[in-house]
C-alpha cells in the first residue's frame, strides 16, 4: 500500500468515525423528548459492528458522555455512579456489536430472518442490561438497601417496557436492513481490520 493510500484510508476512518458520532448525537437529541424511545443503543451497537471495537467504543463512550452530561432533562454529573453505569453499558453495547463481526456475514448468507431474530433478541437483552445497571447504580448510591434496590428495578419495569419493545423492534428491523445494505454496497465495513 502506497503512502497516499495509507493517508486516504486513515482519513476515511476518521471521517467515518465522525459521521457515526454525529449520527449518535443527532439521534440522541432528536428523540430525547419522547420517553424511552431512543436509537442510541442501536447506534452504539452498530458503531462496534461496522467500525470495529476501537472506533465503536470511541463513538459509544464519547456520544454517551456528551449526551448524559448535556442532557436537556438534567446532567448525569449529579449522580456520578449513574454516569459510570451509562458509560459502562454503552461500552458493552459497542463491544458486543464488534463481536458480531465474527459471524454476521455467515448468518446473513444463511438466513436474513435468523439475523433479524438475533438482532431483536440482542436489542432486548442489551436494553434489560442497561435498565438494570442504571437503576442499580442510582438506587444503591442513593442509600437504598438491596431489597429497596430490587423493588426499584421491579417498579421500573412498566416504564422500561416501552424502551425494551422499541429496541427489540429497531434492532430487528433497522439493523437487518442496514447490514443487508452494507454487505451489498459497503463490504469494507465488515472486513477484518
């Protein structure tokens, strides 16, 4: 590879990362006024899946840090443990997405319906993980004992159901469509880095 090609490839990676981060933040603020309807979990996962673990982690952590700190409904800086739980959750989303690079093309070639089911189940499980981690972080650092923290998690289920359903559907439908499009038109995103 020539020096010019190396520079162009490096610039392309920087531009792609910036575009994903901008899309993450745009989606975060565009949907922040609709309770529990969000697409940033999917963007964190997709960043890991298409950009790889390093750039995916960068997008997920920077995007979530900016949104959590500069959230119009209140900054997570008021509860540092909540901010840590949010960042840790989004790091997990990106890393799980990056791990899917190992097999997603094989699944796609076998069955797109299977891919949709896998993505939907992933969206549901990651949303449950996020809700449990953030609720626990808030409850335990607010002085709740284990019984009260468990009660807080259980009582938050009806409110969290909207997010669980929305993320299951968005992961299943949107990610399946995006991956189908990427494999056809931009296969370099799923090549080994």
